[in-house]
C-alpha cells in the first residue's frame, strides 16, 4: 500500500480549572490500545496518533516530531501544524507561549525541535547548514509577522509564485 505522507495526531487536553469550576464535562474518551477516540456516546474517529489528557510534551515530541527532525537533517522537507478551535491547546502544544518562563518539562514542539536541530548542526562540522526562521500567525484572512510586530498585517500576503509555490510576501 502506498504510504500517505500526511499524518494526523489528536491531543485531548485536560479540563481547565475554570471549566471544572463551571462543572463542564469531558465529552471525549480514548479507546484503550487503539488510535481511536469516541465523541459523545458513540461517534468513533481514528487517527494516526492519539494523546490523552495526561500526555506529556515530551511524549508528543518524541512520537510525532523527532522522526521528522531526523528526516529533515537528511534533506527531506517536513511541516507540522496545529489545528483546532480557540482554546483547544494549539499554542500550548506547539510551545509558542512565553518560552522563557516555561519549565523544561512544559516546553512544546518549537523549543524542542530548535534545540535538537542546533545540537545536530553543532555535531556535524563537515556539513554546511543554513537555517532561516520566520514566525507568522495566520488568523482568519490576516497574516501577522511575530518577529516584526511593527509590520502592518495589511502588508503581508500569501501568494503563489511563478513555480507554483505558496509564499508569504511583503508588499506595500
Ligand atoms: N495538554 C495540556 N495540558 C494542560 N493544559 C493545557 C493543555 N493544552 C492546553 N492547555 C491550557 O489550555 C488553555 C488553552 O490552550 P491554548 O494552547 O492557549 O489554546 P489555543 O492556542 O488552541 O487557543 C491554556 O491555558 C493552556 O495552558
Ligand atoms: Mg493559541
């Protein structure tokens, strides 16, 4: 069977204390020893990876991201993105919060991947690496450059270049 290059992981976050306070109920259950979850009474969904409310940042990184980082250093492309409604845990998982104030255990995907990438670079003196970073938030139709906050959101656009690649361009 042909391998599908897109893998989907689902992570269920625990109820927040304010949710517990308001007596909110958990509506997602994990089916033990499978990659399935049940929503409500009987709606079953299957994913490539399932992480429950007690899953750690380290576990998510090791299972889903580390293998991609290894391929990346071998020259393959890799993309990871978090998708979900507001409050579902994207920022927490991706580790894009206040990284400096977060404990080692709580670090998410970005700081772990960056750390490992530069570790790899420092161990391979015979290879030339070039690392470029951009950090852009997409919210509805607007793009925000998180490394250049003075840039107006109106000046950033997603375009297709002449080769058909999707690129982010700055134009006044
Ligand atoms: N796996 C988790 N364990 C504990 N708290 C979490 C987890 N995922 C999210 N949270 C908390 O839930 C709240 C919403 O998460 P957040 O990452 O900001 O959501 P999003 O970025 O999808 O809007 C935050 O207070 C965050 O700290
Ligand atoms: Mg967020």
